[in-house]
């Protein structure tokens, strides 16, 4: 499953010294989703330190996102939609 408009980013890419340099700091809300609580916490810290002051963790990961009734797409369809900087799913 994939969140419409979200971009999937490997944690290693986000954590690399130049990995997040191509993204511009923003006050937009960024939701960080992962089933790994340690990685999601670290990723949120990296985003905030990079200027994404409104980065926040979605407690419970994708399962919680789906349980709350938020939109998702089947994995086979997500690559057809242009990503927007509203969400970040770590893999």
C-alpha cells in the first residue's frame, strides 16, 4: 500500500550527508511513517534539523494510517502519481 502523494525514501538515503540536501526546507506538514520506531524517530529528527519544522511521526505506522481511514493506493498504482512533499514513508 502507498499513501497518495507520499514519497518513499530509504532511511540510508535520508541519513546520508548529502541525501536530503536536494530537498528544500519547508513549513509544510510532513508525516513520517515507518513500522520501525527507532528509524522513524531518527528520520523525523533529521527532517527537523534540515528545516522541515513540521515533520511529525505517525504513531503506529501504515497500519495506524489505514485504521484511521486515511487514503491509500495499491502498491501497483502509486508510481503513476506525481509525488508531493506531504508524506515520507521509510523503507
